[in-house]
């Protein structure tokens, strides 16, 4: 009987191995087919004129945009195949063009980060971590001209490392292919965060495209951070919108990594630092905030900034907003930060800039997350207001919650999933159900009608 069971187990393992090989071959075939088409187009364009040069940033954006469409339509095998081999195509495309070496490194890093985002979304944390580390290795070779890419890559690597450390995905064994053993520790995670901080600091002296700003572009100073390790680095000096955006992205990496590790105090400190930057009297103005938002739409750091704002609002909510005995100031801060996160995410998702292609892919999910969070926050405040008997304004909160929940369902459904619905769809529908339960309870207590949506 034991032998029969062992035979059955071995047969199941063999079938699984064959299935994995077949899936990998299909993915590679689809990816190579599209990459070959891209390479053919590039070759024809190059042969048309001797002066034509390959643009590695445009090539990366083209692949990421194509993969994004395939991924959102549910064809994840094609999307994965394109991005998995995208860096190799960029390397071949710039052969013999030394002047494009730095741009090629940055383009390869963006392609790898898009590939890592898809791996992470599929639950392949160990693979996603390895890919982000490779992206960091590429972007570190690109020099000061692509400092924004350095911040984004190291933030992504830190967040993925924290998630892996929490789930023990790579702490006890090498990756499945046996080629990249990575026993993990928190010190390596801190290295990525420090590298991101160093790149953000560099952006305070040079523009995101390597141009020394000097006194030609001035703005308000960056506020000092609460984090002890950063206090000695950042000074209250004139800054530009790109530097503020990158500082927020870097702090968002600290907040997200601490959240993944369950370190609430560190996450809250980073969230407070984010609020401190945004509440500066210049950047808090409509004009100042518009400059920061425009910065996110034209560079690779847009999704990182939107994610940072999302996490800052999360921790404001967790630490008091929407509790019984509504704290109007904390609710207002959380709500305003969610609104800003949503505005940035939507702006980035619609951006057509080559440098923002990977950020646009990541921004799709942030839109759904923020809409869901806005619905949950408004519902908490509505319930708390009703329990405190603070009048009829709870119906405004419920209306806001209902609208945000509907937007969350729409955004989640647009993410695509091979088997029909993305997991975020279920969360958004549950939030909508919570809203209608609250409306039904209030209606039963004579506080209004349920509405047609119920």
C-alpha cells in the first residue's frame, strides 16, 4: 500500500513537472514570437537610414505597454513571455552603440521591474525578488542621469525583500531553478532602502535627467524627517518637484517594507515623514502639488509616489481616522491623502511617456486599492457618526462610500485575470455589500431609504 502511494505521488509530481515545462515553453514561444516581430521592425527601421539609432527607452516602453494590454486582457502567458526576454532584446538592439549604454541599462531595469510586478501579482514572491535585484544591478550601471530609476528599483527590491522575509519564501531555500540562492536577512533589506535614500538625496542636487539644477530651478525646502538615519542626510535647502516626489517615493518604500514586516511603529514614522513633506506650506498649495503630480507623470517614479501616498493614508486610518468619536482632523488628512494617491495613480496610468510605461502598469492596481480604501474609510466614519448620534451627515459618508466602492469594482474588473476575475474584485464587491448593509440598518432605524442599488 505504501509503495502504491509512493508511485502515485511520483506520478503526480511527474505530471506537474511536465505541465510546468509545457507552460514555460508556451510562454517562451509567445514571448519570442512577439519579440522577434519587434526586432524585425527595428531592423527594418534601422536599415532604412544609416543615421537611425535604437532608442532603448522607447523599446522598453513598447514591450511593457504590449505586455500590459495582454496582462489586463487575461493573456498572462504572452505578457510574461515578452517581459521575461525583454532585457535580452534591449541588449541585442544596442550592440555596437556605446553612446546608448547608460540608457540601455535603465531600459532593462524598467523592463525587469514590470516583469517583477507581474510575478508578484501572481504570488511568485521569490522570483519577483530575484528580478528586482537584477533590475537594481542594471540601474546601478546607468549613472546619475537615471537617478529616478535608481530610487524606484531599490524601493521595489526592498518591498519584495520584506514580503519574502515575512513569508519565508526565500529564507530557507534557493530559487526553483537552483541558480540564484538568496538567503535573506533584514540587513540586505536596509541596504536597498539606504541605496534608495542615497539616490533620492542625489536628486536634490541634480535633476532626474542628470542636469545640474544649481540656482535655475528653486522651490521650498524639504522638511526634515523623523527617521533618525535620514536626519543627518537631508538639509532644509531649496528643492524642485522631482526631488520632493522621489523623497516621497523613498519614504513610501520604507513604509511599505515596514508594513510587510509588521513593524507598525516604523511604518507610522515613515507615513508621518510623507505627510511632513506634503504639508510644507509651498508644496501643500495647489500650484506646488500640481508640480509634484506633473513630475510623477513624466518619470518612472509615478507609481512609487502613488503607493507611498496610499500607505501614508492607510496608516493615518489605522491610527485613528474613522474611529468611534470621529477625529475630523485625522479623517480629513487620510481622505485628502487618498484623493492625492488616486489622482497620481490615474495620471500615471494614463501617461504616454516612455519613462512612465512600467509605472503605468503598476498604477492600475493602485487605482483599485485606493478606491477600495476610500470606500472602507467613508463607511467607518459613517457608522461612527451614526453611533455618536452626530446628525444626518452620515448619509453623505455613505454616499461617498457607495460611489467609491462602485469605482473599486470597476477598477478591479479592469485588471484582468485568466480565470475570470481578479481577487480584488471580490474585495470590492464585499465593500459594496458592507455599504448596503449599513444603509439597510439605518433604514430599519428610520434613518432613510435603502436605495435601488440594494
